[in-house]
C-alpha cells in the first residue's frame, strides 16, 4: 500500500508585515477529503494561514502546493478552491438564485446546467423555495447557506472557510454546521475551517491544527488534542482534564 500524497501541503511557510510576525514555520499536510480546523485564540494566525492558502496573501518564506501543483505564488483563481467568509459577501440587489449561479454565468456554464446545479445546491442547503428572495429578506443563517450553495456550485475540490458561523446565534449555528459538514461528507470536498471555538473544531474536524502567536502548537485528531495534549497551552485551550 502506498500512502497518498497530501492534497494540500504547506512547507515552512512564514508571513510578516513590516517585520512583525503573522505566522511562522507553518508546515501542514492535509489529506484529500478531510475536514481540517485551524483553531486558536484571536490573533494567533488562523486567517493569515487561510489567506496564504487562498492566495489572497503571498508568503515571505516557504512553499504551498494543492493537488500536487506548486501554487506558492499563484493567483486565487488558479488554485481551484472556493471560499466562505464570516460576512456573507452576497450581492444585495441579486436574488438568491442569481447570487448562487453568478460564478457559473461568468464561466459561461449553459443555462440548463446552471438550473440543475442551482436546484441541487439549494436542496443540499435547504433553500428550495427561496430562489427569488433578496439577501435582505433572509435570516443570517439563510444568508450563510446561500454562501454555502455558491461554494457548492463552484464545484471546486477545496473549500476554505473563515469563521462562517460567528455571526449566527447558537441555535442556527448547530443547523448550519450540519450543512457545512455535507460539503465534506456528501460532496467529498476537502474543507479547511477557521474557528476560535474549540467546541466547533472538536465536533466538526477530523484534524485540528491548534495555533498560538503565529505558530502551530499541535496537529492531531480531536482525541489527540484532548487526551494527548502536546503542552499545557493545548490542554488548557481544549479544556482537557488536568
Ligand atoms: P486570527 O485569524 O487567528 O485572529 P490573524 O491571522 O488575523 O489572526 O492575525 C495574525 C497576526 O497577524 C495578528 O497579530 C495580526 O495583527 C497580524 N496581521 C494580520 N493581517 C495583517 C495585515 N494585513 N497587516 C498587518 N498585520 C496583520
Ligand atoms: Mg481571523
């Protein structure tokens, strides 16, 4: 049996601003089809790591590859990924349907195919019947589902999410969480998910990357972090028994 090469790989990546640390020595191998949480307190470098993966920032040091291709300096559009943010980034003047298929129109996907993909994505996210609504007429949870539907129709193998639930109340969070997991479990997408909420990370992720002050503290399964914390910071952050 040969081990599969990692789908996403960061090798000793660093990013600084005017000499000030963003992240440093970030090395990470992400298997295809996994759900990885980047976890840690505010300012620890989660979003920076995600932006480096997406190409919205370029690293000062290190290499990044996706699906065997070196993308260290590639533009976001060349990385075959979709993104979901904390703010929904929807077009307020367009309907739900138009928001979801916007990217397909840009890519000149034929109308019949667009309708089929729209239908499927709204089914998965529980938004059937909301096609003609405007974002302003939706709840926060529904708006975030529109963003998920958009990521689904993008059809990219990798989805990057930065605190997608943080604008939602606790009840909504639980249900949108399930929809987010569908991207991995039903559609086979690889998800890299930023959160500062350890409960979210531990319940959703196959692999948790716990960060502090721009450095990775531990990479492992939720069980690893909980029962075999690498240091006291990890133990305290995940709330493991002393
Ligand atoms: P997190 O997402 O974990 O809250 P960030 O990745 O946003 O943390 O930030 C990590 C560090 O990098 C912080 O100290 C932050 O101030 C700094 N940082 C992030 N983006 C910038 C930027 N565009 N310019 C300067 N400093 C930045
Ligand atoms: Mg952040």
